[in-house]
């Protein structure tokens, strides 16, 4: 597989997108929890105020994500990815220095704009310009940067903030990460020499028999689109909500250091699971593979639910849950590539990503309400398991029938 012409020709593109994912998820996903915690401690702001600002971050980014694929096509991947990364760094610095709530919100909105230009939709659309036959593998490998951010950028931000305060930590780390990213993207996404024939272009020229959409409105009216977007809305809501609450769930039994180790174990397993699937994703039934992986996640959730006082069970549950965390981010674009017309790839991926992000923006608050009403995390884990199982069933049931 490693000798495929697409991989030989365009592996620097994967490296550039990998580095972009590390920067984007380091600040825009995992780092967000650090900002929430530190701003409460340093500024004394209530949890509800800071949480509302994070919801604004995700919703604003979701709106802009729907516009990103055509912008990337028009401007090219270099200015979009680098511009998005610069906005993330700028927003992180503003939020880190915030001494008034409006400054925090302004910083988060700037980060949201940058996130829209560097997250799944932008990276998938970038890779689509170089990869077709091995696009699934390329997306899986590139988005491993998201998991790497979970045990590199986020812990570094925590350590620096504890030692020097959030303002200096955000400034130093945002500037340092951007300084590394810029040359990687400039070199990796330089104008490509003629490569192997692109199957996407051939399919478009010959008339692609798969369903396609001329607009986002047409996609929203299609049951085929919702058979992909709908299940992953449920799955990502469950996943993001549990990740945000995971430390609070683990800490009473494992302690602060053990809870951090559980999160790190989950991130490492996410890399392992994404690499393993990436090696075969272009040759397997993707919806069935997704259902199998979600069953593994359900096993991890069930283990933590059944044995919440066992350290071994909690660590094992984190590992099993983590094995599919990364793939739930990459699979929607991989399924879209196989089941929809090539010309609709950007439209469908951008819209699906935006819907998922808009939904999971409210997931932590929803699970927080459930925790408060039930008085514990058993009800939260049960709800997460139910949403995951329902998403898996709908995903398999919505598979197009073979002729």
C-alpha cells in the first residue's frame, strides 16, 4: 500500500495536514478545556459564563465550516490552512490575556473562525485534491494529528499555565506551534508536479452514477445524506460529551494523576485505532466497520458502567473507548467519498461536519444536566451508550443497497 502512486507522489501533503491537525485540535478542542478551567481559576468567572463562551466558539465555527470547501477551492489550501492556524493562535492569545468576559468571547470567536479553516472539512477537502484511491488512508493518517494533540499540546498548555499563568502559556505555545507549522505547510503544499491520473476527475468526466447535490439545501432534503450525517450527530454528541466529563468521572477513583493517565491512554489508543483502520479502510465495507468499532466503544463504556470502583476496569474502559475515538471523526468523510458523487464531496463533508459540531457544542451541558438530575455518572454513561448504539444501528440500516 505504501508504494501506491498517490502516496509516493503526495506524502508531504499528509505531513502538512497532520501538523495542521495537531495545531487545530491542540488549541481548538483539547486546549479548550484548559482555557475553561484556567479562566475560572484566574478570573473567578462562573462555570456557566465560560461554558457559554465555548458553545459560541463551536457554533460560530460550525456556521463557517459550511462555507469552507468552496473557499478552499477558490483560494487553495495553503492560504486557508495557514490563515486558519494564525487565527487560532491569535484567538488563543486574546483569550489567554482576557480580563473581561467580552475579551474571552472575542478570543473564542477568533479561534472558532480559525478552527473552521483547519478542522476535518478543510483537511479532507485539501487531501481530496491529491488523493482518490487512497483518500481514506490519507485522511486517517493526517487526522492522527488530532489525537497526538491530546497528549502533546494540551498537557504542555496545562503545565505552562500552572507554572506561568494562562496568558504567557497561551502566547508562548501558540507562537511556537505556529512557527513549526508554517514551514511544514509551505513545503508540504507547494504546487505539485504532475502526479498519477486522478480517478475523481475521470469519474466526473465520464458521468458519476452516485448521488450528488448541487447545494447544501439539496443535501439537507436527502435521506441518503441524513443516513450518514444523522448517526454521526448522535455518535459525536455522545463521544465529545463523555470526553469532557471523563476526568470528573475518573478522578474520585483514580485521583488527578490517574485521571490524566486515563485521558492519555485514550488518546494513544485513538492513534492506534485510526492507523489500523486507515490501512484497510479503502477496501472494506465502511459502515459495517464503523458499527464494529462502535461496538468496541460500547464495550468500554459498559465496562466503566459495570465496575466504576475498579481502577483496572476504568483504565481498560478508557483504552477500549479510545480505540474508536479518532475514527468517528474521519469516517464520515470516508463514507461520503465512497457513496456520493465526487463533485459533491466538499458540500457533503462540510455540511455533515458543521451539523455534528453544532450538535456536540451542547453535549457537555446536556450530560451535565443529566448528571445533576440523576446525582451521579451512571445515568450519564447509560445515555452515552444508548446514543452510541442508536447511531450504529441507524448507520448500518442506512447503507445503500447493492444492485
